[in-house]
């Protein structure tokens, strides 16, 4: 008998999870369509579903899905497994965790979460806070782990996603990102409508992206020099008085310090640093200053701010100063996100219980690396909480302020300093943003006594695990999407089918482990009911009658009080002065560790600037590599090059090439792009090839961009420890035929 289930779509392998009506016969999904009561009809327009209407069914029944719990019986990475039951796995993992807690404390347990293909944050965060370990993160550490703390310190909230509105938005600036490559393109659709209504478009990117082709002005910047361009924009906007003086006077503090700092970066100086012509810098600044409000990127797609190593905090500071002066929280601009309690979800009360964690009686130590990096610690969270508690009683709810540095996590495993991490539990690619060389060494080390991975497909990290747990996909579980506390709405759906084989909801892991460790972990539906308390609805009623909770947008929140210590925008953020010291902000200009100016000798051998290509459709992060449908469309990792750079190296379009940095080299296919900025190459990220086999970690070290990233304190962001993905140095050369035979085969 055919039933109609109010489910969520899992076709993008990410957390967008659009509400759908799933027509189900037994355990088969016959078709899906948009739910008329939901906030979106995007499933009817989704390019993935147009190409593969049965995509959810393809993922549900894929022959390579993980279906049963596995226990390692050989060495890590040897590929020898024993099939066990879920109950046995949970019992053995829990017993090992008890032993580690007894010997080393709860801080010796680390938790990792990756792409949001469900609501893993709800279970992981609650488990973490009740257990008492500060050492947990999600993939967003590399997305916003450096930039958001700067932004929150400056004006108390984040502006994760601008809201372009036709007739309201004056300008949209794409800076190092491509929302046209997102798995869900609703935001990009709004961009196209705004452009047709007269909104100005500026693209800042060395690559010839779709966004560049749409732009009124395209600035091809040298990767790594972004802070200089942001400072130069501010220089012009302030000197030419293209800002709202009344706004600055009433709602900001420290503007004179900002003005003095950007005087050091006039357009002519910035031009020499960035490779962008002086006239274009001035033209762009004038467009930005005179076409407010401005939408900057599209949330996660201005993440170039987070990928510059030591230059990250510097760029983040000047970038968010730009945001604040170009229509912050004005209708059609960058929206200030309040906590989830304002959007129908008791997230801080029941999930993001960071104050409880910070005051936990069993937690004796802060995050690993907290003595070096002030951001990513309980100490930091409490400083921010004291500043914002008058406005936000649960503090900042998303995990960004407490996540440790990836470099420090690896150090703690390998060296036991400042204290050892002995257990690591990862879900959904939670390790996909690490520098790979030392990470693989750490995962193979006997110092790590327990390594558990839960995922929907085999990955390079399941190959190294002690226990592999099969995860249910979106259509196999009830979901309430809270997006790690990042957004201004929630939505939910019931499972379309029961989990096949012995797959389990991600929440089951935290519930079952938590109960064995004596933690208060309710069943998932009860947890959802608790979270929905602000709506006055239970989960089943919410799914049946509402699906989305999307309250009216509240613009111009600065007119009341912002969640800073002063209640105003602070260009000399008081929280950061308390954590770092006086005089650190506004910061001086800085380059990444491997820039040509910092490392001229290194640049002679590694004579190309390397940047990452970010997300590439139809993939999202590591997701989708097992899907034949995706691989037929996009079969290999690509290295985008200017024709002259390729010619100088004897490289033709489609050749296999090596990209090499001082720490590693990977294979890619050359993609010769006539409009690519000369002297710069852009390489695909997140790759592994399933056909390479488990014992080779599916070719992770052979194709994955992260094998090229340096991992050490001198290469990371000064205050948060985030790693560099852009502004690196590399060389590119043609691979010999013998070196690619296994790939061709």
C-alpha cells in the first residue's frame, strides 16, 4: 500500500534536506514532490532531482552502503573486519570510554562531526556537554572557526547568510566562493533575480567562475593577499566618506582606530600586493560604498576569510569592518543571526549547553591548544558569554567558540601534550578538513586507543577505524534540522522508510553510549519535543502541520542593543583585548606563511600560487564519491591553470599532473582555463577514489588537496589555529605515464 510520508530529501548528501512528500510502498520510495505547506518548492527545481529523480532511492540501496557494524581484527588500515551487532559495538566502545575517563579524564575523548546530512549536532553536542570534554568540533572549524569569533566580538552576532532582495539589495560581492556550486542553489537563484532588477555584482576571485561571468566588475586577486584588498576598500570608503556618519556615531566604538589602520593601505599599495589594478580597486570600493546594502558572498561561500593561515584573523577583521559599514542588518543586506531560541528551538537549553560544559565538575582542563590559541576554548566561550549574556542568556550557541585547533588535536595524540587524546569518535567525514600527513600518522598510532567512525559509505577514515558503524541516511530517520545553531529557521520531517539492514540514526550512537556512561540522553523524539518547546508544538504535530518555523525577519537590531559588552559595534573588540591583549586590534597587514613575500627563496622553486577550488557540483565536501551518477559527470580531480603557465611546463588540457608543495604532492587532471589568473593554480578538494581500494585508503594521500597543506603552529591562524587552504606555494608538472597507469586502469 502506498503511503505519503512528510520526510526530508537527502539527495544532496548535505544538511539542506528540503521538505518533501515521499510516496512510499513498503521500504521503496516511488517518487517525491514538494510539500505544499513547507517554505520551499525547491525539490521541483533541484538540478540533482531533475537529472536523477530517484536519487534518494539510489543512495538508500547503493550496493556499497555500510550496512552492519564492523570491528577491526587486523592492524589499522589492513582491511580485516569482523561483523558484530550494534549492541556489542556500543557495549565495547562504552567500556573503553569508561577506562579512558578513569585513567585520563573526559578531556581525553575527542568528538568529530562532518557534513550535516542529518541532525548529528543534537546528539553530539548534548553528549559532549554532559560528558565534560571540550575537545569536539564539526567541519565548520575550517569554515568559520576563525572568522566568526572575530565577527561576534565586533558586533555580537554572525552574518552567516546575507538575504538578497530584488529592489533592496544594492550590491552583491562574491569573494573567493561560488554559490552556483552549492548542492542547493536557492540562494543563487535570488542573486539572478536581483541582478535582473539592477543589483550590482562584483566578483573577487582569480578563477573564471560563474559568478565572475555575471559580474559588473571582476577583480582577479592573488590568493592570500585578501586583507590588503579589504583594507584598501575601507581606505577609499572612509576617505571619500561613502559611509553613514550618523550610523557610525550612534552605533559604533573605535572608528577612529579603524580609520588610522586602513590609512596604511592606500589603493596603490594594495595593487602591488594583490595584483589587482589600482583603478579597479577604487572602482569596486566606490560601487560598494554607494550601493548599500551589500550582500557579501553567500554564507559559507565567503570562507576564503577562514583559509589563510596567519593572515586569517587579519582579513576577517577588515572584512567584517567592511560588512558593518555597508548596510549591516539593513533589509536586503547581511542579516544578524540571533540564537535559536528566537527561531522556535530551545537549542541552548538542551543541546548547546556550553556554560554547563565550561563549569562541568569533571572537566579539569581546557581544549588542547588553548594555551596557544585563545579562540576555541572554554575560556573564550566564557569571555564571550559575559559580554553577551544581557542579550543572549545562553551565550553564543553554535560550536565555533569552543572547537580546538586541528593541529593541537593531532599533537595531543602523537605527543600527549598538553595532555593526551586517547579516543576519537567521528561521524560523517568529521576529519576531512585536517592536514593529512600527520593526521594519518596519528590515526595509526597506538597512542590513540580507540577510533570509531560512523558514516553512510566507506571512507579513508573507516579504513583506519577500530569500529565502523553504519549510519542511516536522511530518508531513514526522523529529523529536526538545526544546522548546528547557525540559521534563523528550523524544519523537520519524519523518516520515509525504516532504516535498512542494521543501519542506525546518528543520534542512537550518542543516546546509547550516553546512557551506558550515566548521562541523561532522552529518546530522539522526546529530545525533539523538548527543543520545540518555544513553538508550543510536539515534533509529530510540527511535522504534520508546520514543517518550517520561520518567524518574520527582524532588521536593524543594532538600534536596540547588540550582544557585545558595550551593546555597540566595537572596532577594538573588548572581548578580544581581554583574550589576546591590548593593541592587537586593529591588526597590521599580514600574509600567509608561504606567500612569495614571506618566503622568496621557497617561491623560486615553488613558483605558482596555489588555492583551492572549493565545492564543486554535484559533490559536497567528500560526499558522493561512491555514486556512479556523480562520477560520470565529474570523474576526476582537476587542476585549473592559465594556458601560458601550462605551456611553460609542457602541460596540455587533460594531462595528469602532479601538484607539489614542500609537504606533499597529489595527482590531478589539468584543466586549462584561458581566463585563469596567470601565476595561480586552483585545485579540487575533498577527493578520494573508491576504486583505489581500502588498503590504500582509497587513494586519499594520492588525490586529496589536504595532503598539500602544512601543519604546524607557524602555518595556522594566530588566534584560532585554523589551517591554510589558500595562498600556498606549489609547483605543477606533468606526471609520467607509468605514474598514472593505476588511475587510467
